[in-house]
């Protein structure tokens, strides 16, 4: 775990409060059960690694305006699984060292069900200005437990420079388009071995996302909205088989079985992959390195009968108050500030994170600067959530355990998903 102090003053404050706000638990069980949002003073904000390097200066604006209620950012691993583990361990030990948590939206049900986070006052947030699917990610049993501070939808990055050299000027709309494009680029001198397509296929949360997207692209589901397991359906099997066949044919390079977000981005930027599925945060990073050599498009459909694009998982992060946070009133004010429209504009323009406000996707000035915004809005509005279950962490691990051998070519799609369906049914039914 890496801790980034925003100033020497913040470090001193943390040291001085080592046994209180930055260390041992001082919050009573009675206070937790009451759901009271009280207490003012220094807080911590906990999230995954800030790859942009832009967040610390942004948070310093809060510190300048609130010298007695400073925020110290704690950066966890860049890997979602390890982020969740750190936050779960903190909650299980009832430590108040973590105050405001940046939760992947699929962790919401788990953290709310165990009361590791507190309900938020819904009437103090601008619900009517937020994209409806995004707002819903903060809800659990008709209560707001976390305020979205960023959304996410998968988009396709492609090496426009290489495709243009091969005589292709249009963005791909289907996998067939990508296959034609890759064949043309592989015919160029020095590019015969370039990988055609990659996503996040290492055995971690990204694999669950990519597999779930492929399953939904063919009309399948992993777990439906009522909690019923559907992953053994013909549609689900067809979707996963497309990915498996991609590995068998060499369309998806074997190397991508090790790719998480950043490994894949590096492969894309170094011309080892022609098409790459990732989140919007990559836009600013790759644009700085590649400039006009990069193109961006909606996720491609798998077949010609779905030219409008593929299906994206609904990503994003929500800000929640740890039940064991000492200064909850400060935490609530910080969340209001962090999720406000001015800060959302800065997050978009400085880090290209997907905003939560509908108006920012429709603003002509932002569309000119970020031409992918209309496509991203459609992606988010039609995106499908990953399994919404209280034990999501265990469910996701089980999905990875079943899917990874299929992509490696060690097991067949049908038997693997039949076995997965039985495991998930047992897990979600509590039997």
C-alpha cells in the first residue's frame, strides 16, 4: 500500500493522530448503529493508484479551504482485487484509518450489507442531474449508501496510424472489421506478428468484466437482476466461445492473458496490439504519447447484425463513508465537494475520467475536446452491471477460476460454464 500525503502538514497531522484519526478505532458500536454523521477534523480518502498524478493537486484545493479538516489521500494497489482486500481488512478490524472510500460500484452491495459504510442523506445530492444508471449504482435496498464520483464504460482504442498505412480510414464497427484491419496491418513490413485485439484477460477482476461483456453481447447473462444464475445459457456460451476462439486463432495474443489495464495500454502504445479495449482514463495518457496516431471508437459488435457496437460493463467508482471513520461530518462535506459539477469538469479535462453529470456529455465544448463523449454516454446508458450480489468478491473469483482455463485452451466453453452455473447457484442461494 502506498500513502501519498498531500503536504508536510498532512503528514504531521497524521503522525500526531496516529492512535486516533489515522490509526486505532475510536468509534463506538452504538455510534455506528445509529448512523449518525457527526465529527469534524482530518480525514483520509482511499482509492486505487492515481495513474494520472493529477488528483493530489486537486485535493490540495480542499485542504487550502479547510485547514482544520485536511484530507490525506491513501493510494492502494492499481489492481481492483487488492484494493477491495485492503478495504475489507480495514473494515473487519474496525480501524478508522480509512474514512472516505472509493468503491468499485460492484462492491457496493457487500459493503452496505455488512454495514461497513453508512447511508448518505439522498436529499443532499443532485439526483436529477446524474445519469440514471450511474446514480443507481450507489443505491442498496432503496437507500443511498455511496455517491458516484466517476462512471465508466468500455471503449475501443485503435492504432489509426497503422491502419491508415494499410489503407483503412474508418473505425471498426464489428469484429469482422477488426479482423480485416489486422490482416491488412500484418501485411505491412515489420508488423506481421502484431496482436490484433486485447482486453484485460489476466486472472483478476478485469477478466470478469471482459467475459461478462462478451456474454452480454450475445444476449446472455451471468446472473440476472433477480439473482438467478444464467451463465449456462446458449447465449452465454456463444459469447465466451468467441473469446476462446480468438485466442485459438491468434486474433487475441496469448500474451494478453497477463494483461491488466496498464500492461495492455503499454502493449498498445508500443505497437504490440492494434485494437485495445479499456476505460476512458486511458485517453489522456495515450493521447499524450501517441497524439493523432490513436483513434477511439465504441466497443465493436461481434457480428454484422449488431453494427451499433458491443456491450460494455457498467464501471465506475462511488464515494462512501466508512462506518469506522471518526470525522464523518467532514467526510460528508468532502464527498459533496468531490462529486460536485466543477470537480467533475476537472476530472474530465485533467484525467479523462467519465463524469457522472448528464450535461457534461452534451456540452459542445467538451465534445470538441473529447469526441468520444457521445459514444461513451450511449455506452453507459446501455451498459449492463456485473452480478449484483452481496458476496460479489467470491462470485467474481469463481468466475475467473472457470473462465481463465477456457481462454488458455485447457477446457471447453460448454462444460466450464455448466460447472460455473452450479457453483454460482450454490453461492447465491446460500445452499
